[in-house]
C-alpha cells in the first residue's frame, strides 16, 4: 500500500532511512534466542553451534555424559545441553523484537531469526555448517498518543508466511488484503532485544528499563492510549496481574476495588489468576472484598482451596437436595397417574373379547403397560399411553402369548392402531381388527356404564 496520510508518509520516510539490523543485534540473537545443544546418538555427539562431531570418550565407569547434562564442544567451546537424537540437521525459527526510538516514534522492529545447523561428516561438502538468516518482517511505529502505523512485508495468499524478497511497506491495521479476520498478526510477541529504547511518555507511564514480560505492542499502545489499569499495575509492581490481564486479553482489572486494597497494604499478588478466582469465591460467600483481611491472604493457595472445597460441598448438597426433591415429585406423579388411570379405566376392567383362540383384554394397571411394552418392544409404556384419557389400550393374546396391542379411541370408537412386536403387523392382524370391530358395542356399553 502506498503511504497516503501525512503520518504514513512520515513513517515511510523514516523507515527507509532506518539502518539495517546490526551485527550486534544478530550476535545477541544467535547467543540468546537459540538452544545450544549437543545431539547424542550412541556415543557420538555433534554441536548445534558449529556442526562439529566427536566421540564421547567418557564412556567408561569414570562417567559417561548424562543426558540433560551440559558438555563443552571441543571445537567452538560452547556450553551445550545434551539431547538424544539421531538427527543430522537442526532448524529453528524465532522472532526478536527490538524497541527503538526514531523521530519521536516508539518503534518495535520484529525480526525473524532462522538457524540451520548441519552435522559435519567426512562426506559433507557444504561450505558452512551453520547458517543464520535474519528477516525484518514488521515495524510498528507508535506515536506518543498510541496511534500505530505498520510497515510490513507482504504475506502469501494463505496469510501464513511472509514473502521475504519483498520490501516493507505501509499496511492498514487489518492486513492490506483483508485475509486476516481475527487477531493482530503484526503484534508479534518475540524475544525482546536486551537494549531497550523507550520514548519518555512510556517511562512516565511506568515502564522501566526492565520491560515486563507482556506483548510489547499491546502494552505500549494500551499505555499510550491512557489505559490506567496497566499503568497502575506497573507503578505498583503488580506484574503477575499485568501479565494475566494481557494474556486474557481484557486489559482491565476485574476486581479493581479489591486490587486497590492490596496496593494500599503493599500486598503483591503473585498468582493473578488464582487471586481473581479467590475474589470471585469471596463474593460468592458474601465476604467483604474491600477488607484486607480477606483480599490479602498470607497463603493464597490455602485460602483459595478452602473456599473451593467449601463451595463444592455446598453445590454437592444442593444437587443432592435437588435430586431428592425430583425423586419425591416423580413418586407423587407416579401415584397420581395410577390413581387417575384406575378412576378412568375401572369400568373397562373385566372386559373380555374372544373368538375362541384369540382373547382381547384391556391393560388394567400401569404395571401391565410396562410389561406389555417390554415384552412387545414398543412404546406403549414409554410414551405413557396410560395417561391418555380418550384411549383404551387392549392386549390381544393367544393363551399366555402376547400377539398385538390395540388402541381404541373412546371418542370415535374406532381402532386407532394395532401393533405386534416391534410395531410390526402379525398374521393375526386382520382377525384382531375385525374381532374388535365386531365387539365395539361392548366397549361402548362399558363406557356408558
Ligand atoms: Zn561447536
């Protein structure tokens, strides 16, 4: 994107004049950002810092190299951490973020640092066994009032990799091509270069030489835009709370009055997420969250766990009580159903329709509905047919064997359905239907009685 506004033009010009990443930066990165390791396979080791390989001669009782131990490379004399690995190549990528002051702007330069190490063997012919490359991918230019202008390399179509060969150019806040729907890809959280330059406004807002372990872009913009909570944390040394706020992404104190009590009592919160939980618990128990006695516990974990257990006990008790009430309600309902069923169906009890082999009788209790449903694998019980006030349910049997279950409407005196096992029709279906139809007068008579 071409610079359009006055601010963008200024940033673009300053950026073009800005010197490249220096050798000092690069040296610092190679020392501090990458793991210094020796890869051990059997008794051979090689160095991730120079590629040199050697045989571990300490393989005797005198003491072999213990894994996780340190050893020294006999070639480059770097202290190395020993790791078991068969790999012959090691690659790593990390970001270094450099804080600089340029033309009144607070600048954050993000540099992708890549390291590739190859093991030296008798056969390798490559000239260099360790290669470092550095790509400055993003510059954030932030004004004293927190307005950010981004210069960055373009990204490939997928939005997941930089196009290294292209120069930095002005980007709008949300990615010039609109690929990035969420997050802020330019606010990279890299390792902070040790020498930190800050504009005076940031110092006034509480950042000292030791930059806190928080995403620098977010902290800087937030402070310069006048975020009092972040400033308060910085000035009172509540670093755990600061970190927690920024990790959560709320950038605000959840329980500010309680937090202020802590500060008044010079109480440093060491575990912010646990403290937040704890204050939440205090509120649950209606404790005074403006009282130092509660909000500044000597042993946060113990007090926290105490309340967690107490709350859990209460909730268990509440759940048990709920279950008990539910059971009572259920039992009451069951009894009512039975009573209602008797009252409604009593007049049909003793009804018997038969053609000599098939006998049809009403189901005369809720228990019988249950047995019928279970034996026939259908839903006469599950769907609570015993509750229907306008249906008479009958069971057709030959001897003891259940054949079909029949529903007769007490409004129309028609057969609503007649079903066998698993809702299928049986070979007796037509016979059963006609038998009921023939005797529908009996049902009518019982109904009228
Ligand atoms: Zn070495």
